[in-house]
C-alpha cells in the first residue's frame, strides 16, 4: 500500500515481482551473493515471461506499478531489453522500483531506464572511496543527477565503519553521501554476517564479538566486531 507520512494516497496497491535470486557481483559483505554461491538464478528467464506476469497481475489486481525484488535487476541486460520490447509491442506502460548496481545502470543507459518506466532506484554507493568493483570509475554526482533529471527517484546507500574508517573519514563519507543530492540516503553499519566472505575473514582474525545477541546483528545499533577506531558504544551513538 502506498502512503505518504502514514496517510494512504488512495491509489491502487503496487505489485511485487520476484524475477530471480542471487547476484554475481560477489561483494564481500553481501548475504545475497554468498548465500547463492555468487550466481544468479532466474525464475522469470525472458523479457516475455516478465511482461506476461505484469499483464496477468494487472488484470487480476488492477496494478500497473511494481517493486522488483531482485538484487541487481538490470544485470540481466538481454532479459531487460526484451521486457521493454514486449511493453512497446503491446503499448503498455508500467512503472517499476528496482535495486541495481551503478555499473549495470551505466551500461544499460539512463534513457533506457526512463523508457522502461523505472521511477525509483535503490543503488549501493557504499563509500567515497572506491571499495567494490561494481562502482569502479563511476561518477556518482553525474549519475544521480542524470537519473533525477529523468524523474527517477534515487536511494543512495552507504556503509559506515568500513575497515579504513576513522572518525574523520567516516564523517567525510557521510558528507559525500548527503552531498550527492539523492532523494533518499540510507546508512548501514558494516555487517559481517554468516556465509559472507567478510564474516569468514573476521572470524579467522578473531574480530567478531559473538557475545552480542544474533538478533542484534542488523546494522542499525552496535557493530559486532572489533574496529580499530570505534567502540561498540561509539558506533551506536
């Protein structure tokens, strides 16, 4: 259900699409990529299958807006291009909220996202410093401005308490993230969770604080590992 400040805006519910699971990018902190062995398994393998599901949900539930639960939707470029072809062929206009990485967005092109009907993009910026391959050589100021100029709302996601973060550099990252002028900004604490490369590395190095209850390992309270520049209490503050 769509609400603004807790009040329903009176429009129809949005549908949810689950085209597939996993991600091939292999970011060391990411549960999605490691729990599915750094592979992507599509449930909807073609653009036509995606379109058919949207059309079926439109007829059954009266929705033409969808949130796509897929870690990196645009990574399957051939499927996505076929999807737009089907929409154009049937003269259909749907709108989508998606997750996707900067390299996938850049490769497929901003004009393409606009044609597809993407109106919300959740993107992992992570840090001012290039930390992950997916963000190599990306100018996030230009990218986010280009997306917003096309009417696409952007949620930029950043990570706090990376290994190189000091109190000074973490504030620099916060300023950098806010300064990108995305519509939304999310900050999560670095979180070594079981199954990820990050967890295995920290476990070997005896960095984990396993006295913190597992249900508190959610990235919005205290870090559960020993950081060279921050105590657990400081991370919560």
